[in-house]
C-alpha cells in the first residue's frame, strides 16, 4: 500500500515515518516535502531516511510540493498522477508558530488541510480508499477550562493564538469531509522529547520557559530561587506527551479499521502533571531549592504590565515569547481520553521520563540556534 504523508520532515513527522515503516512492512510512503528543486528534494529525502533501518529506506520516496499552494504545489497532471498511485493520506504538516498573523496561519493550516482533502477525494474517485488520517491538536479546545471531550469541537471557546484558531477551522473541514471520506482525527496535547532518551529536535512549547527558568534561577543560586517567586499558577495542568509515544499511537490508529470516523486525544488526560510538578522535577534535577509562586492574577500583573514596554525595548523576543507562553500558565483545558483509552492508547506517566528530557535539553543548551 502507498500512502502520502505531509510534514514528514518535522519534529513529529520524522518519528511517525519511523514508527509507520517499522509497524507496517508492506507500507510505502510518499513524503510531500518543500524544496526549491530536485537536488534539494533529494537531499531532504536522504536526511529523512538516514535514521531508518536499511530495509525501510527504499520504502520512502518524496515528491516536491507545498500544502498551502493550489494542487499541493504540484502541476494538475502531477497531482492526478499521484492520486492514481496513492491509496490514502496522513496529514501532519502545519505551521506550529503561535504568532503568525491569522491569514498566514489559515493559509497553511486551513488551506493545507483543504488541499489534502481535495487530494483524498481525487484518490477516492480513482478507486483508492481516500482515507485521511489527520493530525490536529488537543488545543482546539482553546481557552476552555473544563474537560474537553473527543467528540466536541466548537463549544464557544476563545483562542489564545492564531495557531489554535486555525487548527480548529482545519479540523472542522476534516469533520465535514467525514460524510464522504473515511477520516481519523488525532489530537496530541503538548509533544515533548523521546521518553527513552530525552532527545528532541524541537525546542518550542515547554522548552522555552524551561530554558528561561534554568538560566534565571540557576544564575545566582541559592539566593534567587529562594527570593524570586514564579508568577504562574502552580496548580495549572500542562498536558505533555512524549514524541515516541505519540508517533506509536498514530501508527496504531493508522493501521486500525475501527478508528475510522473517530477522534482521539493523544494526551495524558487525567494524569496530566501540574506546572509545580514539572518545575519540581527541574529543581530536583539541578539541585535548586523548590520555587515559590506568586498569583499571576494578583498585584504582580501591574508590575508585569509596567515592565512590558521596557522588556519590549531591550529583549523583544523574550517579551513576545513570554506573552505567548504565559497564556498557558494560568488555566488550561483538561482532556478526556475515553476514545484513546478504548483504543489501547495510554500515555506514559511523566515521572517515568521527564527527568531525561530536562537532562537532554540542558546538555544540548536548549538547541542553541534552533531555539525558536
Ligand atoms: N509539537 C507539538 O507540541 C504539537 C502538539 C499537538 C499537535 N501538533 C501537530 O503535529 C503536527 C506536527 O507538528 P510538529 O511539532 O512536528 O511541527 P514542526 O516540527 O514545525 O513540523 C511542521 C512540518 O510541516 C511542514 N510544513 C509546514 N508548512 C508546510 C507547507 N506549506 N507545505 C508542506 N509542508 C509544510 C514542515 O515542513 P518544512 O520542513 O519544509 O518546514 C514540517 O515538516 C502539526 O499538525 C501540529 O499541529 C504538534
């Protein structure tokens, strides 16, 4: 069987390619990759298959494209030819930036999903299954503070950034297409590094605040950790899941006939740790005294507001990232994982692996240049 995969070059996509090729020996993948020309495409494909076992490498080929462009960035005839060969698609590609203007986030996330759905319809018209396995996000729940179910999408929630909003709009397209195509929706929560090695290639999401914390509180210890309180809600839950587990779950759902028509939270759910728990793991790892907290809704918010113009002038990236990330440190939705649990998908406990993530990130200096 031949399947199209988008986003194969990304943090999650690479792991998904490895998990799928390992789980399904008969499966061949065509990775849609952005590239200026055939030379760059070949180089990107070589990098993608390099970590795979020898026998799996020849089962992955590549096609040059761009999901945000008409016909997925191919000519109409190239697209038709591909649709005649392929049986189904796995759409992983997205922009995961929180600070794109809404139009740009929509162009890639909504437009890209629309393009992949059109491709699936073309596959089906030519006799293939046209099944779409779609990687969304649990954070389509936006600023909800209750328990979000897998069968819910729009409940009147607001959004903390253009990423959340555009991913909701994209999932709406997939749900609507479910009337004519077999679709499976997978919603990971916050994806972190590999649970076995701690390794990561992406230093976004929780890694940026982790870096700021480690640098700031590690600088003048033991004085600073005892004196300076952290202005976040310690009891706020952060639902994190390791990338190897998410990739394995996607591979399992990809192979499942029963998954068709379903939506699955790939999340820790009721076992999601609190911020305090994760910060304590970091403190213990570095031998720093456990931190104390300041209510972010208390008087500190006036100090924060007063400081922002100064911070914007001297450290604009810190100010921008801080604003985007702090939105996730007050109150977050919890994720019901009933459907995923029924499918046998239970995320590992954070205490089994989080220390390894901290150690890896610190040893790699939080990715230095690739910190975004
Ligand atoms: N990371 C998380 O914590 C997290 C959590 C929940 C859900 N997700 C979802 O998981 C998926 C993968 O996320 P990730 O963390 O792996 O992101 P990532 O590392 O930023 O990778 C994004 C992937 O999408 C590709 N892409 C972006 N725009 C494209 C376009 N116009 N045409 C073709 N390919 C394009 C990128 O290709 P290039 O290599 O060319 O840039 C890359 O392969 C996304 O759908 C995201 O919403 C992620």
